[in-house]
DNA sequence: CCGCGCATTTGAACGCGTTCAAAACTGAGT
DNA sequence: ACTCAGTTTTGAACGCGTTCAAATGCGCGG
């Protein structure tokens, strides 16, 4: 954010964001110009740039909004079941439901986010608030589950599940099937598998492998 | 490619590609304009567009070149060892060695490639030749290995290893450590783990899980 | 009321990716 | 040599993201 908040500036900012997200949905990202956003918001182009450093930054709201809504939308399934597979699937399906309004411009969003150093990147320090919120959500998925989890793995599982989610998201971005059916199927098939792997991780035979995987996940974090 | 080949056109094309890759390396992708590429190649801007539909398409050569070079660079390690972990690590390290010249603009390349429908996407039909070449390489990594592999998994492993490679590449793109040290460490730690998981996949206890994972990998392929 | 400093707004202009009509080139056939 | 058709080349112009100097608005203190 490039400007400190006053009542007037907050209103202008909100108008711009609202206009942008509406036009992105209607026309796609590429089909929406800054001139159109400014006009729709009732401000000048330069004014839009006073508040947002770039067109790409206009989609920041999408990311933050998603993370906030994800937790709320996941609450029902997390309250209802202790089955790990169901909790994982439910949490992912909650995300899919919220995100579907934005599928039209998700490709652009993730393309931008994939660039190193970009504040929108899920791995960037600028996104740590949203990322931490997601990690906390996955921690809750695990905490409320009846599945016994290998001790060395437990601390790393929120991150591994978050990475799993990113994989689902990547698949979703590329999914052009009606109703995003293929992504939902992928969730339906992979979540039980994930739950099963988590359970199997307690097998003594797999102890060394689990330890290695946990160490590896830890090293991904190293900065 | 937008034009049929004649000797003259091949020469012009080559000049443009050469100029582009040189400038991308020197100035990065964003710092290189099409006007600069055209001037460096000794042609007009419009002429550059006669051969390449967009600035992004100029990096197609990078992708194709990588896939071709990867096989050649992997040959020594594949001839030397039958240990699966070593073959996997060697194959990935070969890629890293070839690709390092292009690290400066890799972020842009992958950002573009991540967009749905983009011909540069590793998942697109336009990239199937390069993708098939990579899959064939991973098949060779497995075929020349002494590790016994679970039958239901074998057919799917080239793809799974390719996806593993994409994960490494994604990490590499974001790696700013000296000499891309962290990526090399990731390879060094994950390749033995992968080899171990492949071996463990033969355990009867893991049979159902392996079958499920193989089915899942197959469904990722759907249409 | 005026002046000041800061916040907000403006819109012309800039640079860049890209387009496209027209010019120039090339090789084959008569 | 000329004509024709196809290929290659050109560079001005377009649209878009973005910038920035100047104008306007606002609140506070004297």
C-alpha cells in the first residue's frame, strides 16, 4: 500500500478495488485496462496509480480475501467430522467454492505470483500474513482430526498440506472442465490418499523415511 | 513458428534468437526491449514480429534447447551408475548445470509458462515434443536402474519424476543463493528419498496406497 | 481570512509490445 | 527483360501500463 489511510482515501481505494474485481470477472485480466478500471471507479488513471503501484497489485485483494474467506468457509466441515480425509477434502473444496468467482483471471494471478521476488508470491515475505493464516487453518485440520500422526511429521504437516493445496490450485488454474469437475475429482481422490499416507507414516518401517521427509520439508523453509 | 523456412529466413530467425538470448542474459527479460533485440539482430521491429509472435515466444528456444541438452548432459551419469538415487540426482544436476545460464530470466519464462493455454506451458499440447523427450529421459533413468520397481507404479514413474523435476525447477527459479546452492542441496537430499520411496513401494503393506497413487497419476493425465 | 504543508487528483506524455499497409526482394516462367 | 506470386522487410502508428509535474483540496494555526 502506497498511501496512509484517511476516510477519503479509503473510499477511493475501495471504489478502485471494487471496480477492478468486477471488471476482471467480466472481461478477464487481459481484457481489462487501467483506463477502464479508473473510469468505472470514477477516478483518473493517475489516481488509480496513486493507490496501487501496478495493475497486478489490484489483484492483491483477491489473495487476501481468499485467505480470510477460506477459514470461514471451512468451519462447517471442520466442526462436523474428525476424519482426516474428510477434513482435508472439505477444506480444499471450501477453497474451490470461494475461488470459483475468480477463475477467469486466476491464470494471470498465479503467473504473476510465480515470479521470484514478487510480493504476490505465496512464498514471499509480503504474503506471510495470508500464508500464516493458511498454515494455521491446516494446523486446525490436523488438530481436530482423530488420526494419530507420527511425531516427527506433525510439526511439518501444515506446510506439506499447504504445498499440496498449492498443487491443487495449480491444477485448478489449468482446469477448463465444466464446473471445474476435474479439480474436484482430484481433491476427492487425493485427499483420502493423503490421509492414508499420514496414517501410514506411523509405521516403524517408514520411520527413517518420515524423518527424512520431515527434514526435507524443514530445509525448504531455510532462508 | 509463423513462417516457412528458407535459407534467408532461417538466417534472420537465428540472428533474432541469438540477439534475444544474449540480451536476456545481459539485461534480464524485463530490461530487454524488442527494439533492442531488433537492433542487435540488425532487423526492424516488425521483422522480428514476422518471425516471432511475441516477445515471450522468443524464449521458446530456451525451452526446446534445454530439453535437447538435458539428455546429452545426463548421459555420463546414466552410463556410470545403476543406483536410482544417483541417477535421479545426476539427471537433475545435469539440468541445473545447463539451465544456469538462463537463471536471470527464468522467472519470467516460468511465469509465462504457468498461464493456462500458453503454448510454453509444460502441460500444453504445443510442448508435447519437449515433454515427451523429458519423459523418455526419465524412463531411461528408471530402465537403467538396479532398483526393483512395483509393477503398478512403473508405467507412471516417468511422469511422477517429471513432476518432481518441475518442483525442483520451481524451487530453482526462486533460489537466490550463491551458486544456486540451495537447489543443489534440495536435489542432494530429495533424490535419495525419492529412490527410497520407489523401493518401499514394493512393500505389500503399501500395495493399496501405491495402486491409488498410480491411479491418481493416471487421472492427472485425463484429456 | 490567509498561508502552509500535506494529501489527493489530474491528464498529457512516455516507453514498450505489437500491428499492419506498403515497399522491397526473390525466384520462376514466358 | 518483364511479369507474377510469394516472401521478407520496414517503420509509423496504435493501445496499454505507467509516470510525473502541476493543480486542487483539506485541515490547522496564527
